[in-house]
């Protein structure tokens, strides 16, 4: 095998050799597991796959919560030349079945906690199933309560397993999108797409063997898979996983144990932290609200709060990567002014995923930074007055295409070979990229103005008592659907000894009208809301935490 190639087997074996005694993957606070041990386990698992009849080019699905064995399964699939099909844990059972059938997966790795999501149809499609927790082969028709009785099927010794030779342009993974339009597509990523992106990510942030990653996002999410897993594996760092979902009672102790230096999150998580813990401290009294309204004192308050937040995350963070959706500008301003070591990433599953990054001096509130080294970005057909147009990309990270969908693949590439992102944006004079919104969600105003609902939503979401919002067009009018933060309202009205639920039901119209009035004072004339409606329950989201806009259009 040529270890100089940008392939996943080369990445893996280079790291096992170079960082043999370093900690590789482990559960937070538990026993260390070295790269050498990982190498041994991956080869034994690869041998099991070969014994089960899995070979080069075969598709192998992975449906599992984050754990050390997830990465072992992923690499075992890669070193035999098979194709990994990571499936987001939050997909519904019918979506899982559709993905496995469409991808023609021959084998399914599934964790104990997600076994219940496996339908009868899936068991009929795949030839074999393996329990990720201990790599036991699961016999057909095994009840969920019998899984713990299964013993590992890993062979005790390897017969000098020889990795299969793979080329850089060969298919490594098919990742199915969790799109907000309701149409999931299989994105074909090559070995070079993934290994190159992991390598180039280091140009945004230096990584060394002493770095400690803590993994929160699903490993089947392209950002976590490439930047949160392959990147640290390439440079000998350690990745720490949680045994339970990352609720506060689980995550907080883990952060103090691991003291991560690097962490990746989607905006929703840090926005919840800000709105739940930080923003209320700036609004708890008239004096605090007064001090927060002036830039010099606001920045001082932000620095104090950000320092406390840094300690909450273990005190050793030097890179806090945020990606997957647009970050609330108010939250970003807090992080920026507070000196918190955050970074913003922009990209898509189709670009494995990074295209641009805002790190260090390249950060500016609202921007996603400059193009990643080796990536070319352009604005197609820019509007003469605004400079806005579709963002198009070229680079070694751009996908091979959509699986079994040549017509759709053809549609997303220009005649001269640029990938159409479907996002509308612009560059400033310093080549910093600004994302305006998805072209498909853009609303055309009465006089032809381009209205981006995401920009209006970011203004709404920073308003007091608002948890989340969605702006849609109804009969030529802009309608804002708003889900209120009942906990915040309850806390606020304790002093009035009023029941918050009664207050919301009786005066919700008053609250919403006040929000609309304030929002319309901040947005452009043609982006003003015509109507607000109460959204009683949280919006339904994709597995990557984006609102399923198509359900509310």
C-alpha cells in the first residue's frame, strides 16, 4: 500500500505507525486506548468483514451513537476497500430502510441503543448485522433484549491481514443529507475528498498530538466525521466520547475531566447556552441593561462572562469550531468581544464539508471568513448593486456526485466544472465571505427585492422571550412563526406572581405584536413582517438540527 496517497487506509496506517503509543479514541474519563491498539482492532475487524464476504466496493452502513468503536468500524471498512455509509442516528426507521436499500448496503453496523430503529425490511436487505458495542455478529430475528448476551465475533488473531490497495479517486463514503427540503440524497465522497479536507483543515487551526477533542456532533455528520475524527486521527490527537447523550448533567462533568482543547458544535447548542445562562445576566436589572447598551461597558461584561464560559468548558479550549448553520449575530458578537476562541466554518456535505473558515484575524461578526487553502470560491452573476450571487466552489474536496442520480449531479455543476452550492452570498473588500441564505428559500418582494428569511429570523431570534422562529411567505405577505421561551417568561413573571402559561395564552398576541414592532424597526423596509403567529411547539428539525422549512411553507 502506498502510504503517500491521500486515502483513508494511508491516513490510518501512517498514524498507527507514527503515533503508536498516543491515546487515540476513548470514552471520557475511562481507560486510554492507543493508536497501536486501534490498529490491531481494526485489522481484526477487517478480517471479520472479509470472512463475512464483504469486499472492495461493497457498501457497509454504520448506524451508531458516537463511541470509540464507530471509528474502528469506519477504518475497517476503508482498509478492505469497501464503502462506508454513515447514517445519522436521528433518521426515522423508514428513512434508514430507504438509505440502506438505495445504497445497496450488504452489512449494517448498529449500536445497541439504535437497534430498535432497524426495521424488518432492513434485516431482509442486508446480509449481516454487527453490534458496534462489541462487534458481535447479530443473528437474524434477534430480540433487542438479547443483544447483551451476544459475544464478540472478532477473531483472536489476524492472519497477517493485507489491506486492499485503493486509489485516491475511488469511492470511500456515501453520506445521505438530512436536507430541509425533505429530499435526502446520497453524496459520494472519495478517499481524496475526505483525506484532503482533513489535511487542509489544519491550515485553519494547528493540531498536535497533545490536543484533546471531545465529540458531541454525530460522527455520521460530515463536519464531525472529517474535522472531528479524521483530522485528529491524522495528527495523533485524542478524541473523547460520551457514553450518554450530551445533556448538561453528562457534558459538564466530562468537560472538566477531559479539559478539551478542541470542540465542534452546531450554532443551536451555543445559542441555547447564551440565551439560557448568559443573556439573562445582562437583563436581570435596569443597571445591567443600561451597562450592556454601551459598547465599552458591554465589551467588559462580555469579557467577564466569556472567561467564565471558558472555564465551564474545561479552561483549556483553544479552538471552538461552529458550523452546520448560521450563528446568531448577537451570540457571535458576545464570543468575539469576549475573546472566546471560537471559529466559524462554512461548507456542505457535498464539499466534505469545509469551503471557508473564520479563524483568528479572519473573523468578523457575520462572516464565514476566507476560502480554505486549496479551495476556489466565486460569486456567479453578482447583483450589480449588492455584489450578491450564488456561491460556487472548486477544490479537491468537491464530491464525485450523487449516488444513482446522474441528472441531479449534472444540475449542480456548471459547464466549466464549478459546484453550485445553492447558497447566496458576497465577498467584502478583504475577501471575507458572507452568507445571505439559501437560494431556494429566498423570497422575491413585490418590487423584485431579494428577501432572505434567515436574516429576518436572526433578528427575531435575538428578541426577548423568543426561542426560535421561521419566516415564510403567505399570499404575498411575510409571516413570522414564533416559538416562545416559556421558561424565560415564567422566570420573568415570577415577581408579578402571575402564571406564565395563562399569561402566554391571554397575552400572546400582545407579546408577538411587540416583537414584530421591534423587528420591523431593525430590518429593511421590504423585509418587514406583515403578520406574526404563535408556534405552540418546537419546529421539527432535521438530524443536523436545521428546521424542516418545507413542512411550514
